[in-house]
């Protein structure tokens, strides 16, 4: 037999022996956290591909959930700790638990392995925790990542802990759950941020309200900010108008920024962008001439803004506020929060502008004024303002006429009229009316006409214009008799 076949057989045998050697890779050590694929599920044990020559094994009971079910299947990836390597076997575990001695706890402390413990009671400054039949202490600040308001909520529950102090042969043991939670959150945060994209819509919890916006927790340890301008299509002055701490909201990722100094990622969020912009379909809901109701949101020198539906505001110019009152500033007749009737005058969806009118919604008092205020009719008016060229006299809200100085001089006793003040009532006669120009020229009644008007007033309960018509007719009858 030649040497070549023998040499080949020896090499093959060496390869086989090396492949099935009980030695493990020196890279894997007790305390390592590994990520492996489940390759076999038995009744008592689950085998995991550790990435080295020896597969790892973990007790099935350690992986079942609260319902007693195994939430894993062949091919799933699972993260476990290496708790021992001996006799060609790699033992894996989620945490050290069960019955063990001081050596096991010392090993967990040395290799930073999680241990399973049950919170037995709440004591001063923290909790008493039972770990492998030994008593340990967990400071209250180390039981969770959040502030503990109700310590009793943790009593009786089993958690994973990390041993932070191991002294006097195990008589003085201090543990922390928070360290493990922080590690898990850090890993989850990294995975979450690495896959997050602008435009993603997801839910979050309102953590903190500030004057300029709100901080929303998307997952534990990851927050983003919703600026006040992105909370609602409607104008709001404070975040607490729409949000409270603890609320669950739907947000859209608008931008992901990286801090140049710390490298931390900052998330810009929006609540209103998760819904449709109301301006995009405004023309299908509103048209010129529509009469609607709205809420005054703010007053400016030139008018007031009125919200007619969430996110849709229109401007009522000061000139469109009233037919019946002289408006010097919007606050004379409206305040923020008032509900008002308005008419749509013009819509510009592209510029997101709507022109509104309050006075058109009320109605123009000059409509039909030519039939109501005829020449020679007598009415009672109120002096609104005195000018050097005459008196402005209000006949009804929105209808004001002018009594020129030249007309006053014709009166039997002009001085009596000159002494009158704004707010005083006066009897006037309509001399001319021009509804298109909104002008009425008035003259004073002489004393005889006024006496006739007073006599008709005592005899009738009808309106002023009706009495005026009767008086006009009486004056006409006098003229006819004198002919």
C-alpha cells in the first residue's frame, strides 16, 4: 500500500476528530450574551446554534411564557447568556435561577450574569429580593427606569436582576434591575432608530407638555417633539388645549436630525399631518354666499379672524363688521371666543384665504329704505354726531341721515336745536333719499308739525313711521283745504 492513501486517510481522520472535538471556540466565555438560532425543540431542552463547534442548550421551562406556552419555533433567533462551559457542553440561560450555592452567585457577579429574583417585600429605601434562597437588597431607584410611585406594585413579582455588590461571602448582596432595563432599552432604541424613516406614522404617549409643544414617547427611551404649530389644523395658544400628559396620540415622523455634538438623533413629529389638510377640499364644502357660524380666534387692528371649521380661518375686515354701528376697532363689537354669524364673500384655496362678512350675514338695513323713508315723512331720530356742516341723525340701526346747517337755520328757533347734544332725540322730516349712495337728507320739524305729531302719538300705539305717514297725510289735507 502506498504512502499517499495512508497520508490522505490520516488527514481525513484528523479533520473528523477536529470537527467533533469537545473543545469550544475560545471566543465564547461564561457571561457572554449570544444570539443564536433554534435548531431543535425537545420536551425538556432546546438546542441553539451558538456559531461555534458546540451547540448550546437551554431548559425549555425557562423560555415558556406566563400562559405556559413556548413562544418560539424552529429557526427563531433568541438571545441568551452563557452560564457554563464544561465537558463539551455550553449551558445557556436567560438568567441564573433555582437552587444554587455561593459559587453560583459569585460566578454571576464576576461575569455580570443576570439572576432571577422574587421581590418579597418593600422595606426602607428599597426592596427585599429572594435570589437562589438568599436575601438581597434592591434600592428603590434600581427597581425600574421610571419613578416608583407605588412600591407595593412590585411586591410578589419575579424579575431579572444584576448583582452589583457581593460581600461577606454572600451575606451582603445588592442587586439592580434598572441596569438590565437600561441595556435592553439602549438596544431597542438603536434598532428602532436604525429602521425609522421620515413619513412613518405611529402611536406614542404624551410625556411632557411645554409652552412651545409636547414630547411624545414612541418607545421606552425614544422621544420626539410635536411643535404647537403641528398639533392641530386649528389655531391653538397652548398645548394643554388639545393634550394632557398620558394621552395616546398618532404622530407622523417629519424629520430625523442628528446632534453634531452628542450624535443623538432628534425626532420632529406632527399630529396634524396624520390627517388631511382641510384646505385641500374646501371648495367642495363652502361656496361664495354661504351663511355660516364661526368662532372668533383673534382680533387685529384691521379686522378679526374667524374659524369656520377646524383648520379653516377667514378674515372679517373691519369694514365688513357692521351696517348698524360705526366700528373703530374690532374689539368694539367682538372678542376672541365669540360665536358670530358670517357670510362667505370670497375663497382662495391656493393662498388659503377666505374673506368673510358679518354685516352681510345680518342683512343690509338700506334694502327697502326707499319705500320706508319717503320724502315729507316725519320720524323721530337720535343725534349721533354734531359737525360744523350739520348733524348726523340715526333713524334706526344702520340708517343715518344728515341734517345740514342750512336746514337748521330755517327752523323757527334754531338755537334750540343748536343746544342739543349727541344722544338727544329730535323730530325730523325726510327731504331727500338716495339708497344707492346710502344718503338721506333731513330737515327739522317746525313746532306746529311737532305738535301734530305728538297728538297723533297720544292717539295711536303704532310705530314711528306709521305716525309719520298719518301726520304727512294730515299736513297734506291742510294744504288742500287752504286752496
